[in-house]
């Protein structure tokens, strides 16, 4: 099952050679992580399709997001990861999940719980300060990978 969207903000240079002004493409995507604070939801690829749609795709599980801009794609990605986790939980509950799906479910539950704790760690004082300073609460962002990694490979979930 594929899902579509969301993540954390950052700056990353793709290991592949691109001109400074060209966006990452499906053939030469940027690699990085979708994260919030110290929590990482997944290692992922980010690129802009020929149609101008921004795509964030997990390299660890079968979740993808498509949106008009990177921030929207990241946000959608997080929502899709939640949906995918629910789908896997339903399969597990009905005893129809494969071993790989159960492993992915365990990984997603752990990471989504840590991710949500980062979102909810906001205390009243911090919320008041943000309101007074007219700042928004932390949101998931894309953090680019600064060095190439060979260990992250897309799964066939």
C-alpha cells in the first residue's frame, strides 16, 4: 500500500552533480531525513517531478507524498506514514500481515511515538512565548544528507 506526503525542513546537497539552480529530479534526488527535533521518522528521497510536484519518498518503507511545495509534501508524508501504520496494524490484528509488514509496523510505531512526543513536548511557557513572539510551533522538516550513504535502500514493502 502506498501513501502520499510530509516531513522536516533542512538544507542538503545531493551526492549527484546538479547545477546550483536545478531542483532535484527523480533521476538525481536529494537524500535526507524527515524529522522533528531529535526524532527521525525516515531516511528519504526528495525530488521535484517534471510536472512541478514535490515528492518525498521513504527509503525504508512504502510511503510517498506529493504536494505543491516541499513543506506541504513533508506534512502530507507524516500523515501518510500515520495512515500506513494504521493499515499495517489492521493487517496485524487480522493476522494477515507478513513478517516484513510486522517488522515495518514495529519500526513505524516506535518512530511515530517519538515523533509525536517531540510535537507534544511543548510546555505552557513555551506556547505562551511563541504566542507573544508570534512564532509557530515546531513542524516536521526535511534535513538534507550532507554525505552520501549506501546503507539506505528502498524496501519492497
